[in-house]
C-alpha cells in the first residue's frame, strides 16, 4: 500500500484493508485462516478462539479443529489424525444445537471436557458455520472479562466466520479439482501416447511416390486417424478418418477403428466393402450421436490409377503438375459412418499424373479460425498448396505454417491431420 493511501486511512480501515489484501494472496485454507487471524482482533476482539466440527461424524461426536491455546497448532487438512475427538458435553450440545449465542458469564459443569478450553473465560460468542445449509461447524470467540460482547459483534462473528468458511471451501474444492485435473491429464497423456502408437511410426517407402503427414490433436488425445496399407500387386490403401467430438471419447473410437483395421479380416482391396464393413461394426460399438467421416482410396503405384470411396468426408485436393490449379475429387454421396445401417457408398475412379499431388485433410485444417472469427477455408488451403515448392514434406509444412499464421498461433480447437502423396515427375 502506498504511503499516501496509508496516511489517509484510519487505523481500523487500514487494518481491514491489509487483512483482505493479504488473504487474497493465499492458496491454501490454513494460510488463509492464518492471514485472517493476524488481524482478526480488529473484526471482533478475543482472548482465545476455538473451532469444532461434526462433519462426517455420528452424534454426539465432534472434533476440535482449532484452538488458539495450543502450543503447537494443528493443520486440520493435513493432520486430521491429530485432532482431538470428543463426545457430548457442553461443547457437543452447543455444536449440535447449531444456534448462535452470546454468553456474558460462562459457567460450565465440573468435569466437562469444555473446561480445558474455556478456563478463565467468561464471555463467549458462538457462531455456527454452515455447510450446504447445515451447521456442521461452530466457532467460539471468548474473553476473560464478563459481558464483553455485544449483539452487533455476534452478528459480525456470524458473517465473517461463514464468509471465511465459504472461501476456504472454495479453496479446498479448487485444490481437489486441480488434483483431479492433474490425474486426468496424466491419464490422457498415456491415452495420447497409445493413440500415436496406432499411427504409422514411419511412412512406408513406395516406389515413385513421396509421402508426408502432419498430425496434431486439439487436446491430449484426439479423434483423427490415418492409415496406409500395403496391398497385393503394388497397390496401397490410404485411409483418413475424423471421429466426431474431441479428447478421450473420440480417441477411444479411433482405437476401435485401428483394432478393426489391424486385427479383423477387413476388405481392404474393395473401397465400398470396406466402408460397409466399418459402418456396420461402428454402428454396434459407438455411443449414439457419435459418427466418423472417412475417405479410403486404393492407389496403383505403377499406373497411378486411383479408386476411392467416401463417408461424408471433405473432398481431397489434387494439385496438377505444371498448372496453377487445384482440383477437387468428385465424391458423390456417402453418409458418415455409424449413422445408418442402410448407408450407401460408391466407388469412383481418378488418375494421377507424374508430378501431381494428392492431399487428404480433416476439417480441423479448413475450419481453423482467425482471432476475428474468420475461417481458414478451402480457398486458403488451395493457395497454400499452390505456394508450396512441389515436394510432399514442403507441401505439408506450407499448409500448417499458413494455418498457424492465420490463427496467430492459437491452439487448435479441432484435430488437424494432413496426408500428402506426391507422384514423382
């Protein structure tokens, strides 16, 4: 606080100011209470303070959670096993009654356990502290002098103790959430590692063909999947799929898809049969409202003939050699996978020429957004493809660079996958 501000504030106001500012810096319940009690005498004065709790205990049991008379304070959150556990008596009666009270001359029965905490005290304020509407806690402020408290001070004690209790509850909840998030993040990291292990660790070597791929998830794990499958007679299967949603649920479906493709007798040599097979299998496995778009092509490496089928996927781009144009593969119709058992898929032909590039992508590329909300779109994708220098890795780098530049480096809101196939000149 500046010297000028310190000079103009009355002592009591300055004490409140410093107290709440210091409390705002605390990140754990014990530190918060310590910061409060360093200046709490300016709120309601006391010679000693006692806190008790019945949270999670059967009547008439309760715990002493804090007592200013302890030589060594106990942190009730970190050392709950050290807290005294009592039963009944005057303290238990007051706690379970849950009513605020002001006592001007305290008189306790001989032998009552409360005597150990109220010895020499005559004035007491009792403030219940509520948790979800129930007075599970109570704070006792005490002074040696009789009739030392007013009703206004009792009202202040009720307000401040409950506000502090509420803030502490939020700090504890935040810490639990942080711990749960850290645990979940570690688990998702394992899921992400497993998911990446399902993708081709190294792109295959295909005579006369250059390959490049980019894979980036919007969360730890994602819902994009691609695979390259060697087929008889120098043919190769190219699959790109995009599972609806993000994160772990989408990653689970990609794992299902990977398992089907690698462990089942799937018809990789027929585009339509493969789509039908995946559609039927996913229909019986994925939750409702989950679906996948997919594109599958079979490339004859020698002739560069292409046969393909789609399931609602964005049309791949073809950059023709020696020209300043980008073509879009004709896709026809085809519902995404896992929507309808009666979905129809058709196979279509295409042919690449030497020097051509085939670019498969998921909509995380075209649906990337600039800070002003404008979408990257297909036109910018085509411009990036034309700006590249011809090699497959350069094409992939150019597209991703342009997307990052367009979004100002913002983290992707959807998974981004790019697969580039370049036929040698």
